C-alpha cells in the first residue's frame, strides 16, 4: 500500500510540476478537468445522486455551470460575467428543483449548489495565481502551504504529538503536528525565496513575504483537510474516489489545495 501511494504520489507531483511550468491553456484544461472530477465526487459523496443513478439533472446543470464558469474565466474574466455565471447556475439548479418537484429533496439541492461552489470555483484560483505577475513562482506556494505542510505535520505529529487537535473528527491529528506543519511550510517558503534570490528571480522582500504567505496558507490548508474529512464522516464514506491509487479521489488529494489556492492568490495580490 505504501509503495503504491508513494509511486502514485510521485507521478502526481510530476504531472503538477509540468502543468504549472507550462501554464496557459494546458494548466487551464488541467484545472477544469480536476474541478469537474471534484464536482462529481462531491455530488456522489453528498447524495445528490441516488444510489441507482449514474447522473441526474442536478449534476448535469451543475457540470454545465462549471464549464460556463471556467469558460468565462478563460475568455472574459470580468466580475460581472463571473457572478452572472454563478447566479445562473444556482437558478438553473433551483429550476430543476421546482419543475420536477418532488423528485429531488431540498438537501440534494443545497448539496448540488455546495458541490458547485466548494471545489470548482475555489480550484480556479490555481489557474488565476499562475496568471499573476511572477505567477510562475508564486503558484508553487499553494502546494508548499498544503502538501509540504501536510508532510511536516504528519512527521512532527508522529514524533511529538500528544495533544489532540480535533479528537472527534480526526483523532490522529495533534496540535504539535499542526504547529509543525505551519513551521515547516514557513521554512520551506523562506528556503524557496532564498533559492529564487540566488538565481536573481526575486527581490529580497520575498524572504519575509513568502514565509508569511506559506504560514497563513498552511493554517488554512489544515482547516480544508479537516473540512473534507468532516464531510466524509457525515456521509459515512472512507474516500471520495479511487482515481489516484493509494490516495483516493481528487477531493482526497486536493482537499487542502481547494482552501489554499484562493488564500495564496489574495495574499499575493495584497503583499506582492
């Protein structure tokens, strides 16, 4: 199991690295596909879809909303069109609810809207961050704040963890591990800025900006991880999917990225 998880993790990191370096349409398409898969994993997990259904109208209109949202982000990235697309998607889902009543329960409607907003919209900030000035350097902070934080938190928690962070929700996570994750992300951000400075790709102010961004992102990433776990516990599932061997679905691997991507984007806009 560990070998499978390690190998699939390495492959995933390589894919992520390639699409982030390439950027542009390649990263856009990758983000869109990840967002769509995450949307369908969420609708399945939150029972938007019935047990015997392969897909239903709520998912169809939700998926159309995801496609529309990303289309607007790519071709006409203005606040008016973005909000219009989000509003139309919500209205379309409510249309289905009203005109097929009582086929769908209100819980399914709310879960469908949540599934549309939660992963697809927030994941778009991965693409938006890469498009910032110096975005080719900044976008890596998303993964430092999430995946490196996760690794550091696990290691510190295993070695020194004594106080439970969320004893009911995630008994294995500790306060010591959480602090270690934040510290590890901040240190990684500093070393990353230092490496960029040595190559002449950044200014000296990044030596404090990157660690701050990574530390804040790391705190948010752990909330994102716990939020995804809470949803799984509420609905009695172990994993969101089986797409990534040893890891689960897109939501299992990108749960913290979903939270950190918007945070890193806005911190970069404010501080850089």
